[in-house]
C-alpha cells in the first residue's frame, strides 16, 4: 500500500497526525464520491431528452422545422420516460457506484427497466386512448436510440469509475478511524476509505484485550479530544461484530460529538452486510438468496412469451394441421405425446410434443433417443430433424408451464438420475423451463451419453439463469433458428 504515516505510539492509541497518501501525478479532476449517483441520474435524464429530440429529427425533420409543438411533444414524452426510468432505477439501486461498476448487470437491468417503462406507457396510452397523439415512427426510433445511448453511457461510466477508484480521484469527507488492535482487515479498511475519497486524518487503535476496559476507554477519550474543534466530518469504526456486546457501550461515549458515526464490520459476520436487506415490520431481514428475476423482469419475460407463442400458433396453424394428418397416416397412436416434466420450483406439468415414436414412455425408466433409433417413425424422423415435434410446447408456454427460452426440462426419470450425479442440477428449476435454451444452442442438445455431458449442460443452464437478459434471449432465439437449419444433434 502506498502511504506514509507521521505517528507516535499507535498501539497506545496516540493519533496519527495524518495519512499522507501518495496521490498520482496524473490527477486532473476530482469529484465527491457521494455525487456519483446524482450525476448519473442527471446524465440519464439529459440523454433521454436528447435521444427523443434526435429521434424526432431523424424521423420527420419537416415537422421539427414547421411545427414548434412537435419538438415540445418529443420533449414532453421524454420527460415522462425519464421520470419513470430514473425513479424505477433509483428504487433498485441502479445508480449505486458499486452497481455502476458492474457493466454486465447494468446492461441487463437497464434493458429490462427501459422495456418495462415502455410497456407501461403503451398500456397506459391504450387505456387512455392517447396513443394516436404521438408519431409511431419517431417513438419506435426513440425506444431504440434511447436504449442504445443508455447502454453506451453505462460503458463510459464503468471506465470513468474504474479509473477514478484506481488512482483515487474521488474526494470526500475528513474522518477519524478507530480500529481494534490486530484487526486483519485494518489495511483493507484504510485502502477502501482512500479509494472512495474519505481522508483518514487520525487513527486510534483499541487494545485487543476485551477486558482492558480502562485502556479502551482511554483510547476513546483521546479520539474525542482530537475531534473536538477540528474539521473532522465523520468517525468510522472498524470492528469485529463478535465483540459487539462489549463495544456498543464503549462506543456510546462518542455521542458527545455532533458527528455521524459509522461502523465498518470486519470478520466472518461482515459477509452478511454485503447482502441485500429489507424490513418485516420493525425487524431487519437479510436476503441470503434472491430470486433469479425481479417481479418486473418476470412480467416482461411473460409478456414476450405470450406475444411470441400466440403469434407463432396463429401463423403455424396450417403446419399443425398438416403435421397431425401426417402422423395419423404414418402410424397408429395419438398425434400429441404427453410426458411429465419438472418446471419452476419443481412443479410437475405435462409437456406436449408431436408424437415421433412408436412408444409412449413416461415411467421410472425412459430411454433417450439415439441415432438410427428403431422406435422413431418415418414421419417422426423428419419431425425431429426439423424440430417441428417441439412446436406443441407453445401451448405449454401459453399455459404458463414453460417459457420460449430457458433450460430444457427432462423426463422425471432423468431428473432423478441426474440429481444424484450433478450437485447443482436442481438449481435449473429456479426459472421456468424453455422450448430452447443456452445449452442447446451451444451444442448440448439431444442425448447425454456421459456424466460430463450432463454436467456441461447444467453448467450452461446455470450460466443462463445468472446472466439472463432480453438481449441474451434474442441471441438464443436467433442461434436456435440457425441450429434448426443446420439440423445439429437432431435425431
């Protein structure tokens, strides 16, 4: 760590006169760390306003020149969109500096919230019959340009913040730091404070012996004396929460100072503070595991599923009829094959497929299809090669048992088998299963011959769950079409 100290006896609690952190020579700008979120929100508002006007100009320049009201209309729509988007983002910590550094998360959350805002406005416009007041062409361009601009802006924020934190370009409050002697996280706390613009002017070290109450009180008294009359703006305590019972009374003596006092937890229990929390009544609860998607994200994905499945069923109705006739003429048995599968949270449902085999297996033993399988009918071979046999699952999507994109569900017999050999197999049930998925478009479609095959499929499915976004679903849909054309792993 690159800093120098002017100190007397640290262990006895004498103040360090100052922490003189070596500042990089290329320091050219400084900004308060606490201003990052307001600046990011302001940038979003300005960007949304500019892209709305730009979309209007691109779509209909003559209206901008000839009608002053047209420009005001574009700005008015942008103001509504900006207000909704920023409010929604602020409520989900979208502007938290730590969150702004996570570009992948930002891309996903910004995309979902942007689409969510427009779905809400579309529904509101339809209900209030005001949709005809706006140009559809310029609005669609605004939707596209706005999202693209916000994602580019997030990339720029990521670069700026990473650079600023690396070379300590953020300025902040002057603080006094109090830590426990022998704390392994002491150096980390100092580095953390410096990177985020907090300037530790003094440091005091509490004796490690919890029973040395006199010595510990002496240190607190010296801290209080040094802060009085100074320009210190905050006191930060670095302490192990296992010692909280003895610390809380000791630290209560700091109340004589009219300053905020903050605790930086260290030790094993500090991991809990990195998790999201909320309240139930007056009780604070820590979120040990969050759902894979928020309520808004689930609503957006469900809306897209309904639109895609409904549209596909209408367009493919002739194909459904021809396929049903071909199956009946080719071999005896039902047109649609039903088999029990596990869906979201392990809920059982019956998946629907066009029948492609002479058998209808749905018991404790289900033999996977393999190349040149004698059980596959003549029409069934063609249906499997073109993936037409999967189309009835669009009805499962409408019923809410499945999604268009998601981890492929397996027969119950295979679920039981795979759960015993792959530790995280059950995690696939954190989301609805899909007609196609990330594992399938990456070559893991069809039969799983080895444990390594199913482990890799599960690994890809879990990656999809952790990294889901609308853009990823769109990519999987395109890759699925390409895979169907090529006929990969279809038998």
